[in-house]
C-alpha cells in the first residue's frame, strides 16, 4: 500500500473541504493506493453527526465523492468533475466508534466518463453504504490548465 501525497497543497488558495489539510472545518481526508483500489482511513468528528452519534448522510456522500475523485486523479491520471452519484445507505454509521474506511475501484471507462464504485465501512468494519459515481474527465492538458492537475509523480514519494 502506497501513501498518496496531496500535491494541491502547493496551489495557492487550495482549501478543499474534502482533502485540504489546512481547512479547519474540512474533512482532511488522506488516501492510499493498494493494487486496483484507492483507500481512505478517516476519523470522524462528533460535530459532523446528524442524529445522536450518527454520521450525517451528506458527509458520507461527500466522503464517497472525494475518494472517487481521487481515484480518477491517481488511477485515470487526469482530473474531472462529478457528473452523477447514486448512493445506497445500508445502515447508520457511528460518528464516535472508530475510523471509517472507504474503498474506490473502477467500474468502467466510457470515452471521457469514468464510473467508480465506492464502499464505506464503519469502525466495526461493517459495510454501511456503497455508491456508483460517474465523473466527466478532461484531457490531461485541460486538467492541468483549468484544474491545476499536477504531474503524476507528485502524488507519490520518489
């Protein structure tokens, strides 16, 4: 398993709610590459709950969208934007019982559309939600010009 670096921290004004380590109100997600998967191991904060001690469903969707986007960046070697998202919530996720793990993998690539499958597990390693997300991807050149997509090597230690 390889740790993925966040090269966007070098971009002035980077304050992504999902992945910026400098956003005090953000999720500060970190990512790893493991074979065909992008993985995140994330510690929830109590202020992100909906019902008592239950992680808000919108935050769950955000976690899934963020890891899906990082899948596109690392595995497809470009950037894009979310086109659609279909999430199935299976059971409540504790906001106070350990880390949440997310796994993202490729469903299919169709021209400039990438379909990603994401699973979300609670602190007891039980599957609590899964989703299919579609991203509209750009050519590498457009991704670099408009979305600050870095050289691929910047995602990893040399």
